[in-house]
């Protein structure tokens, strides 16, 4: 359920706002159902539900009980691919799980000359990511283009949230339009392999076309929502 909403009883910070401010607020009420592996007394797995609200002008604070089911969730902003410290830790975990090859395969969608990916600490401290090119040898990940680093971040996040959810803001960011199709096809197949539910936002019609092409034959697996312009009288449209 999405659209303008009334003031939440738990929102103590909005007392100073005039009543008309709430008429144009937009938000979402989301309900989640999770089947756990724990058996109930009457047989079958334990199913738990959790509902929460998101408002565009408020920071979300979880009020779920500590024993509520927790899903692994990752969010990628348009600049997440530049945070190398997190990537280094995630690649280290992937190497321990013997999964670095699948990550290298993802990088080859952007640069086919990449054939290896390593965590290297030349000074003995502050390890960094290095890639190996067939013709250029090793170079730091920081010297690569944003498109390659963006795909690397997606691949590392997928490995770290198996069975969870991945939220990507402006999914087409840094990826060349000619590479959108093959990157999105890989991403969707990888989400299926890791059992990850994908949520993305975009302002690009080219990105939407590439996503639709990537799920060709499985259109029932995708839902699209168009948000109305802020201040308009339109309602949320679902396709």
C-alpha cells in the first residue's frame, strides 16, 4: 500500500509540522512473511510475519523484536562501488568459500581481459584489491573504470546475502548502455542461483528495456512500479 499517509503514532519528531504537511507525504507499508526452519509443536515450519512503514522524509528505525526472523539484506547506492574496504572483506570471505571464480566471471562481462582477482597488502597492512589483466599484469581495482567496480560490488554482495534481498538504487549507474543487457542477464541469473530477491530503481528507459530483455520468457518473475511525480495527483502505477 503506497501513497499519502497519516501521521504515525510512534513519530515523535513530527509534532512541529503543520497538518497540511502530511497530505503530500509518500510512503509504503510493507508486510513480510518468513518461514523458518524451526518446527512448531503441531508440525510444519514456523511462519512469522512482520510489518513496517517507510516514509520518504523519515529515517527508518526498526522496532522489530529481537527474536524476529532476520533476512540478510544489502543496499547498493550509486557510489557503493567506491567503498573498497567493504569489498576487500567480502572478497576475502568469497576466497575462503572458493567462490572467487564466479566473481571474476562477472567482471569479464565488462572487461574480458581480467583473469584473476587478489587481496594484496604490499606494506603488510591495509590490504587492497588487485586485478590481473592478460596483457597488463596486476593493477589496483581503484584504477579500473566505475562500470567494472560496480559489477564487482554486485557480485560480492550477492555472495554475502545468499537467501536474502539486494536493493540497488539507480541500477544503471556507471554501466555503459551497450553492456546493460549482458550485465542484467548475469545479475538475474545470479540472483536465482543465490536465492536473492532483487529490488531496483531507475530513471532510465534503456535500463528498463534491458531488464525486460534479461527476463524474456519469465516475465511473471518481475513487477514494475512507476512512482508519480512529487506533488501530482497520480497514483502509484503497477505493470
